[in-house]
């Protein structure tokens, strides 16, 4: 039997819809859900921290705002560090062989994620995933610092953090950005975040949170089946 409750988390504007279930393997419990903003738009690439004493885990939402975490028994505090002071703070407890949380849907405050003040972007480029990065399934955020000239073009771009195999592609993509010259009063420094995901299927009809300085890069996997006698599965990230 499933019981559903609505929980108001400790942070203002953050709501959690929780479902409980007795399903799951002993000692190993899956919790899944979707993260959305106040308008109902899915929030891709958001890091969720399942904090637990002496242990814990982190999961990132996919291109549809969905996530899944496998948790062991214990008490957890779920937060989203990227949201800063607007982060949710949801307390959950997983018990062995008991009714446990199976679904956690969050509605979060994204007002501080993307500042509306700054140059107006007119051209945005998604970086390709380099073959070496595809081979090791490199994911996560890459931070690029850019300087925008008074004509709206990029004067310089430098990747300062992120997976080493994803930095060069991110910086190269950032150099192709363009901004409306009328919105650039003088040379301006901006921070861009390219968030590489591991390639979930993009669902049709899903509205997604948009932010000019937060670029989602989703690598689509392709499964190849060779034959019934010698079955091989190969994931290729485009």
C-alpha cells in the first residue's frame, strides 16, 4: 500500500511530495523523483546531496529533471548546493525491512540560480563531447570564465574547473558566444557553467528550466546488438 503526503521543507518555496513503499531489496533501497521550479519546469543537471553521517551520496538530475538514488538504511538530509541559501532541506529516514521512501518530488526556488542582470546573449553554442571523454563517460560541470568585449564578442575564455577532458571543448564553445552590443557598456567578465550529463533519453513535451549562463550538454547513448549468439552491448555517446 502506498501512502502519499505533502511535506513543506525547511526552506521557503521548497516543497517535497513523498511516496512510501515496502518494495525494495533488503539493505538497498531506491529513491527516485523529479525536481521542478515554481513554474513546473524540469530542472536538469542539478546536483542533489544525500548527506548522512560518515557516508552519503550525490546524484545529478538528468535532462528531464529526474533522478534516482540507491540508499542504505540511515537518516539523510537532502540538499541542492547549487541553489545556495534557497536550497531545499528535506529529512528522510530509510529503515531495514520497513515502509521506505520510494519517490521524492521537489519543487525548488530557482530565483538565485540565474541573474537576469547582465549582457543579453544572442548566440549560444553547445560543446561536442570529445571522444576521450566519451570513452570514460566524463560528466559534471565545467566552469568557464569569459570576457565580453564592447562589441558583444568574446575576448577570452578560460576553463577554470571541471573534468580535464571536458575543459577544452567547453572553452572553445564559449568563445563562439555572442552578446547584444547594446547591453554591453564596457568589457565585462562573466561565468558560464557547462553541465555534461550522462545521456538520458530526452522526453517530449517536457518544459525545462532555462538559463543563459547554465548550459546543459546531454550525450545520447546508442545501444548496438550484434547477434543473438554473441550479444554485445555498446554505449556510444554523441
